[in-house]
């Protein structure tokens, strides 16, 4: 029988692992809530190191055509914004840096203003068909596209480059993969088209048989 690691009966467990996602997010209040509901918490020693993305995260990011990014404003209210584009529009510049081109929009500038006073952001990247999600926390800066034409050229398709107003650069602090529970599978128009190709081929084959 496979042996399982023993969990201490103490309500607090200290982790010194390099991965810093929970070390950044599990505050004393969060740990207290864990202990209140589950009798044990994941209090962690704060990790001063960044967690670089691996090939698995890079591949996942490159295959996404949308994500959600959160920020917090000066009033303390969080704000979540959806970003979409062709697959790979969120670029992995290095294992610890992401970037994407930001286009003309509704001129609310909420995310831009928020990160100017608090650069902490969180990204949610969803793969609905495979019930998978990747969470990334990092520090974000916004660059004026007019001052960085080389980044506009590198990050945006040629036809969209005139519409780029800003460049978002995210320095990755850490990341975490979520379990698939409660993720409802959803499919894009392209994915549905690919799925029904065999059905269309079979229908065409049967129609030809009837004609003969």
C-alpha cells in the first residue's frame, strides 16, 4: 500500500519551499480562516524569490486567446478586466516576464490608473475545454506605445499596430495551477467547427450514397 505523508496535528504548518504563490497570498487572516474551517492552515514563510515559468506554463500561455487581469485602485476596490486576442497575444518574454499590447478602448483607463499606484496584479488564464486554469501574480508596469515602437512591432500583428496605445509588462512573482472541479467546459466557434468535421464528412458521404 502506498504510504502517505503524515500531517502534523498542530494547526499551523510552516513551509519553506521556494514556490511563493501561497507565501504571498496566505495572510494571517486567510490562515485564521483556514484553521477555523479546516483545523489546519498553510501559513508559510515569505519567499523572497521569484518563481520562473517553466515550459509547461509557457506553452499554456501561448495557446490562450484570452485572460482576466485584476488590479486594485486607490479606493481599495478590486477591478477585473478581460483581455482577448489571437492565440499567443500574451507574450512570454522570459521565464519571469510577460507582455501584451493594449489597444484603443472605452477610455476608462481603470487598470492603467490602478497599476500606477499599486503595481500588484493577478492574471487568470482559462482553458475551458480541458477544465484547466493558471493563476499568475506579478507586478505590472504600463508603457506608452509611442515611446516603445520596438515593443509594438514585437507584440502586435502588423494590421493592429496603429491601434496600440500602451504596452503592459508583467514581472512574474509566482503562479499556481487550479484543480478542474467546478470548471464548466466551454468551446470556441473554432473548436466546435473542428469537432463537427467528421460529422459533416459522414453526412456528405451518406448523401452521395443516396444520390447513387
